[in-house]
C-alpha cells in the first residue's frame, strides 16, 4: 500500500444514474466518468454520498466500482471509493474487499456517525482501519451528517496515522478548526474541500483541491478554479470562485444529488432524473435555477493567457418541452441544504460505500 497518497486537484464524486426500469444505467455512468476526466478532473469518486450508496445493493455497488475502475484504468486516473460506516468491524471488512480492484487508489471513509464516540474512540476506529486497509484512507469529516465535531488536534492526530492520506473537510464553512489544521498540517498529508460553496476560500488558506459534486456539471471551470489557486492566479480564482459558489448554491438547494440528476437528465446525459427513496426528484424550479447558473458559468470570460488549455464548457441544453420535469417547487436558495467490465463480480464482497 502507498502509505501517503499525494492528494491534490479536483476529484468528482459521480452520481449513480438509473434507467427507466430502475436499474443502473451503466453506459451513462461510464460516459459521465469519461466526461469529468475530459473536463480536467484529476480523478473520480465512486460510492460517495452523491452516488446514493445506501440505496444500492451489493451487486449494484460492485457494478459501480467496476465501471469506474475500468474508466480510471484506461485514463490512468486515480479512483477513490467510498466505504465504511460507524461500525469498525464492518468497515474493516468493506475496506478489505476493495483489494479486489487494483485500480482503487484510496478509500473515502466517514467519521463514525450516530453512535458519536469520543475523540479517542474516533482515533481508535481509524487506527484499526488504517492498519488493515489495502489502500490509503481519506477521512470524511462532515459533522452535520455525523453529529461528530472534531478539534484540529484530533484531525491532526488522525492524518498522522500511517495509511491516512488526508481529510475531506466539509463543515459548512471555513472555521477556526480548518485554519488551525491547515496552519500545522503534517507533511505529506492533504486537506480537500468537501463543501462545494467553500472550495475557493478553503483553497485560499491551504487546501490542495476538492471533492465536489457540482463539478459533474462544470468540470472545466472547477478544474480551472483549482489550478488558479494552486498557481497563484488570485484574480481569476476569485472570479471563478464567486461564479461557482452561485452554481453550487442552486445545486444544493434540494438534497444532493437530486438537482445534479435533474440537470443531467434535462441535458440528455442520463436517462432519468430518478433517485431512490427516501429522496424525491428535485422540483422543476430548482433544476431551472441550476441550469440558468450553469449557463452563466459557461459564458464566463476566457481564462487568463497562462491558464491551462482545455475544452470550453458546454452550455446546458434546455429541458425538452415534451418531457416536463417532475417534483415539488424549489425552496429559496440560501445556505446550502441537503449536503453534501463486470467479469470479476463473483469474487468480490459487497461494499456499502459512504452512507453519511
């Protein structure tokens, strides 16, 4: 196992698209994986919260990993897979099962939720997981889902563990703990922004990239944003940061990934906007608002001459009149809500993915 995987750049957590009969739309999933990499993403995340892993059965989770592993192998791109829960023994088994996919470069593992252990218990949990995992761990710190706030000192102790590569930081802002962690981050470890609205300010104080669901809709712009902060093009980074925060606010106006799926379906990139209960499809107003913002992002001025070359973002297509979007009316946009080859299947154990 690579003990300290370098983590930087844009990682895009993919949705799990569903066909009209409720099965996974495998071709659409593969197309999305290629599209975000074509748009400049460093790597992809399978079975993150955005992929609805809690509603997928074991065979479906294996299918998602198979598709993403195949794409990442072809593209020589990193693959991060969500795994784990609040049960240490069960999480260790899920991580062990990832050894069946050599393409996987890291696992995204949530801080234990619901049971709310002490900080010492969280440290013991990850100590055991990191010791037995076949891949490095990225600790998913998202207190509003886990009910488990952690101090910078505890996070620093966690990322010092052998086999832990870094933290996906998603606390709903840039707080004092983020500043303290980034001020004294152990060498070789990384912090990735996990809140789409706050990737720009978090990178401004030292994060090395982000794991960002909204990037499925505008990978070129998010990749440019990450590159701009990393290369010191501050004015461009600020302009992109403001525009993309506006897009992210519309995407998270209803529970993730409902708006992302609504936009992708309206663009004809996935067969349906369907999600599985207890989620409901995003309302038409929320989808239209996101598509308006997406068109604005696509129309941004061209990047500075020293910006990395890449394909221009494509403006979204209008939703077909013959296929109206379904759902309830969208709430007002304020603070983001609701965050956040199959031949080998028989030999692979089920992997639940990040459930928080």
